[in-house]
C-alpha cells in the first residue's frame, strides 16, 4: 500500500468590497459564472451542483458548510474541498481560500496543483475581486 501525500493551496486576497458583496459573488450562479465557472451553486448545506470547467468538463460539487457572509465550503470533484472564508477588513474583505485534497502521487492531481496555485492567485481571485466591486 502506498502512502499518498495530499496537500492544499492556500491563498488570501483583499477585495475592495464588503463581505455581503463577496458572498454574493461566491454564491449566486450569475455572478459566479462571471468570474470563474457556470454552475447552479446555492448556499444551502447538502445542495449538489455542477460547475462547467473549461478543460475539465462538468464537475460535481456538494455544499458541506454555510455561514452566511463568513464561510462557504463545498466539495469540488470527489477528492477536493474548497473552503472560502470572509473576514471584514476596513471597507473591504479579506478572502481566504483553502483548496485541499491534491494527491501529489497522482500525475493529474499534481499537475492540477501546480497550475491551480498560480491560477487562483494571479487570475481567478482578481476576477472575483472585480466582480464583487461591481455589484450594486
């Protein structure tokens, strides 16, 4: 039996919008599609939904924890979990993301880990910040 190594990506991003707007960007399908992926997300524990991920196809997800405007947790594929934590900071929000469950002994998972770390930091979360700042 092989001892598998798992790890996570942890990112924090300041967003110049209050937690209520960041929460909406994370939990409303129309807004989520603008910064990341189309999907029928809902902030309800037990809600099963899919995200349409370019290059991956349709990815099954399930909401496992909800604390409105504070914490949103869901599975992403059968192995990964996304933990979004929102902390008020001045007039904005400090958003913490932990994306866990990467199996570094598996080539596809390791490749995803190597791409997604920079992808979250450099592309995806800045787009989330832009969308949240535009919400009326």
